[in-house]
């Protein structure tokens, strides 16, 4: 994990608990304010609803007296229309009903319904015009027809009368006589007083069956919400409508048959603590901004110089010993960078000394290995000249001597660490030409070189011992001519360019024991023909490490193959 991430995690461990604490404090303050608002509003609604109950109870008592104590009502119920007392009772009853609504404008009307004759004895309904009045009486008649089975008191309930929901209460006086009162809750003094006392929200009155009794426009969504609150008898509810949160406070009266709901926007409730609320919301943001600025400063002052220092170490580790750090701006890092540069210079100088000493040791080892190869080849060459002299083949002696002179002249004047592949191939060709002269009629050779590889630098005499051993151990004087094939080409393997040298013959191949020793790198230095193989392996290891390959194998049906490969870079 990077230092930057650690600092971020450290600051986060400080900021997050602090922000969470502030959030919970803010949330607690809001919940406390809502609790206080709930208690305050419910107390206010309880008082107002109690006043509404008292007013409705007063009208109920008047209605009870009218139903059971009023002589005019009893007369209308027991006498027919043809008697004079019936008409007198009817006139007297109308006067009494007018007195009942005179003091309370929220009472839309009292009426007596005679079920037998389907006749109303009533005051005029408190409606706007004649058409609404006639609609009202029609609605009242429909209501009374539904209440003919009422045995006593219907209780307060709502009905749509003259296009508006109103509270109504019906009492059965006699078998065929019903008395009732129609109340406009929206016009009650208690409701008006409640609206005047509390202007922070909206007051809505509903019947306990969910009918809205107050005026004002409510959307369908709000009507459904209000009905649910009344139906579920919820005293407090939070609801979201049109991206705003509202608080609903409800008080219900079973006696009056109505519920009063106050709808209050949450933002209006929180307005009194808006400044504190905004400050609390701003504190975490301010902390985050401050920490961000602090991180930027720390990054410039500490993290960036450390990153430069680590990057410099990485470059040194990758082998870029020329890389140096700039001085920087901070006093502490000026000293650190200067010390780092000085240490790199000292380590680089020490590494160069060690590397040069290693190269000198490798050069000495290579020369020692080459000296082991030169006498071996020289003795074989002199032996061939001697054999030709015995046969008095002077022209071949001259030809062979010329090849030997060219070969050893090249060895005398080219003691470099590496030579061109085309020059090494010329040495091998001299050697093979000498051997073909020695074994005339029994030895042929073929050298195939990829033209793109002729200028590649390789170790001198790196595969001549292989060619020598091929002839020494593989040549037989049989009917079939012994053929040595040398193939040199470049190949690409594992994303790198490799040089591949293959030496093949059609002789008898390796014995099982010799092949096992060669493949296991266990060829003994004391056995004839094994010195050259050991030298090749050691020289390849010195120059190419574990990248170089030397593989021995037999060819079906007979013959041997030696495959050497090493990277060009």
C-alpha cells in the first residue's frame, strides 16, 4: 500500500467518525424538534376538537329535545294532514327550527321528515341559490330513505348534500317521524379559530369514513393519503409528496364522527433552526476541504520527494547507474538527495571495479580453455601432414600446408574475444578441407550459412571441437561416404533472437552410454574427445550464463546431431 493511500486512510479514520457524529447530532436535533412539534400540534388539535365536540353536543341536545319533547313533532307524527292542529303544529315547528339555527351560522339546517307523506318540515337550507337548495332537499330525501330502518340515533356521519360533504345526524322520534341536523364543519367558529391560531400548516377536517369536510383543493394523492391516515388512526405520519416531506398530525373523535388533520411541510418546521442546520451540514464539508488542502500540501512537501527518491532507487535497481536526483526545495530532502547521489556514485565505481576484475578473470579463463584446444588441433594436423608425406603426395601436402598456414595465420593475428561468424566458418572450412584430403573418397562436407548471420560476432573456435569430434568418433571407412553437414541460421524464440549452429553426420551415432553422459553434462575430462565438449560448455556458461544450450542426439536410422544455440543479445 502506498504512503498516499495510508495517509488517506488515516485522515478518513478521523473524518468519517467526526462526520458520522455530526450527522447523528443533526438527526437527533431534527427528531427532537419533530417530537416537540408533534406534542404541541396534537395538544392544539385536541383542544380544538374538544371545542368542536362541545358545539356538536349542544346541537345534539337540541335535536334530542326536538325529537322527544317537542309537542309539535309528536302532533305531526300522530295526526293526519286534514286536521287543523296538524297545520298549526307544522307552522310552530318551523318557527322553532329557525330559532335553533339563528345563533350558529355553521348549522345549515334542522329538519323533520315525515316518512309516510315523504314531506320535509324544515328551515331553508343554508346554500347559495335555489338550484343548490332543491338539490339539497333531494339529497336529504335520499338520505332519509336510507335511514328508515334506524331505530334510534344514527350518530354523526357525512353525506354529500348540495354538492358538499356535510355532517348530519338523524334521530328517529316516532315510527314515521325523523328529526335531523345538517352541519357545515368548515364554517364552525372552532375551525376558523384553529386556522387563525396556527398559520404554519394546513388544517383539514374529515369524517371518520374518510370524506373531506373542509374546503380547499387537494390533489388525488393527498386525498388518498388523508383517507389512509384516518382509516389507520395514525396520530403522526411523515410522507413525501412532490419531492417535499410533510408531517401529518391527526386527532380523531368518535363522538363527533370527525378527524382533524394538520399538514405541515418539514422545511417550514425546520426553518427556525435552518441556520444551525446549515452550519452542521457545512462542518463535514469544511473538514473534507481542509483535509484535501492538507493532503495536497503533504503531497508536495513530503510524498512527492519520497516518490522521486523511491523512483530513483528503482532506476538504480534496474541498472540505470547514470540516474541522479535533483536537489529539491526542502532542506531535509536536499541532504537526502545529495547523500543518495553520492552513495550511487560510490556503489557505481565499486561495481565497475568488480566488473572489470571479473572480466579479467573471465578473459584469463577463456585463454586457458583456448590453449587446451590449440595443441589438440595442431597435433591432429601434423599427424595428417606426416601421413601424406609417407604417401609422397606432394601436391596434397602443398594444398594441406597452405590450409594449415591460412588457419594458423588467422589464429596468430586474430586473438580477439570474439570474431565474425564468416571468419569462424572459414577456419572450419580449412579444417574440413584438410580432413577431406586426408580421408579422400570417404569424407564430404557441406556448410550452409544464412547470409543474414555472416556478420554476427561469436566466440572463436566455439564449435570447431564439435566438428573435430564428429570426424574422430563418427567417421567409418565403409562403402557409404561420411558426410558432415554444418547449418547456421538465426531463429526467434520467446521474443528474442537466437543463433543456432547444427553439426550433423551420417555415421554410427553416439553410444547409449556416451549419449547419456553428454546429455547429463557428466562427460569426463579424462576420456579422449571429452575435453573439447567440456571447454565449449564452460566458455558458453562464462559468456551467456544459463541462456546457452548444447544438445546431443542421434539421428534415425543412423548418424549424430549436435545443436548449439545462444541469444544474439
